[in-house]
C-alpha cells in the first residue's frame, strides 16, 4: 500500500512546486526522500521472506534435535526421561546457539545488502550510525546476553563480559546525546539590519481553479498510466475559450490522502464548488428518464445534472445501452462535472 501511494506523493511535490509553495531545492530534497522510501519498501519485500525462512529453519532444527535426543537417550541408551531431557536438552541449547549465530550474521548481512538504498552517505558510516546510534538497542542486547550468562552450564564469563561491554557502550552513547544539545551554538549576527520589504514570493496564493483527487483516481490524471482526464480538461478549456472569448485558468490537480479513495472535489480559490465519486474501470449508467429495467451495481446520482445513475461493471455496458441508459466512463463523469461548474 505504501508503494501504491508513491505516485501520489510525487504528484503532490510537483503540484506544490508549480503553485510556488516550495522552492526547487526543497522539491529536489522531497523527491530524493520519496525515491529512497520506494527503494527501501521494495527491497524489504524480498528481504523479509529470506530472513523469515532462515529463522524458521533454525527453529525446526532445534525442535528436531530435542525430540531426536530424547528418543535416542530413552530407547537406545536406556536413560530415564529426566536424565535424557537434562543431557540432550543442554546439548541442543548449545547447538542451537552455534547455529543461530551464523544465521544472525547472514540475516543482518542480507538485510544490509538488500535494503541498501542509494544515498550520498558512505555504506560503512550508514551501518555504524544505524546499528550503534540507539542506546535502547544496546540495552536490550545486554539484557538478553545477561540472561544467557545466568543459565547454568553456559560460558558465564563470556556472556557477562559482552553484557558489560554493551552496557558501557549504551552509557557512552546516551551521555553523548545528552551532551550534544547542551553545547552553545555560535550566533551569527545579521550583517544588514535594514527591514526587507515583502514581495510576491512571500505570499502564498490559492489556485484560481483546482481539483483534489483520492489515491484511486491518480491513474486518471497520470499520462504515464494512460490517464485521459488531463486531455479532456484541455478540451474543456479550449471549448470555453471559443465560446466566451477568454481562456479559463489552468486546473491544478493534486492528490489528497484525506479524501476517500474514489472521491474528488473541484475548488475555486480554495473553496469547494462541487464533489463526487468516480471509479476507474467501471461505467456510470445514467437514467435520462426513459430507461427500462434495473441493473446490478452501486446506485448514485450524476454529479453534474443530478440524474439517477448506477455504477456498473464493463460486462454490463451493452445491456445498459440496450435498456436506454446513457453510459459514460469515469474520466468523462469528472470532466462533465467540471465543465458544468465552470460554465
């Protein structure tokens, strides 16, 4: 779902840049963040499957070792159930730890390589910052190693030494984080104390004519996805200019995640003029008052003229036309509504 919303974020950046709400540098920064986010979530799709399979295999091996050890001890060596459980369970714990250590290293390496995104930061510096910049991670690791060090029969000294090292590292990281904000920053005095007059660049102007769409309607306004709405809007403006003698304002289109997925609304100077729903891939069967029979689908009202209508699937298009319905696609519904409002 996050990857599906990436085109909408890119369109929002372009719309803000065209409207003058952000500068070119800010637009480049936001585009870079969207690119990194898309690379990361796309890579995680494969990395999660690899790491999950390796962990499940390790757990299965440990379970097989425990069950097999109990059966061998009781049936082959004649041990009691308690003696066999004490001996072979302890051996299984050691074997499991030996098997999980390389599995942890492999999983970490796979996660680092697969989820690596293109940034200007060096990969070594990026790994160190992500693995050792959070003291909570060090404290959690120290707690786990400390519990393992308290298990009888385990190499207690080794685990406790690692625990002490991680606790010291967490204490040092937390102290550095608390010390950094306390350092005074040099204050740079303004060279020119004169008052700068306000310019048009300081004023955020509302679009004369705009449209906001939900994320399901983004393909309708994207040329790369064969969207037809932009071409229809261009034809509406041309027809308006021929009839009225002047060209209407450009319709600025942007996505709005607060809207319902199939919702759109038309704005003038930031004020909503009209709204409606459109479903790409489906058809709106409008009843002009002479249609016979009913059709299966979602009942609604034509947003432009207020006639009763039904959203139907493509397979019912010919049947609706035979019964006397006026059948139009989703982009035509939105374009007709816009044409009705500006006329």
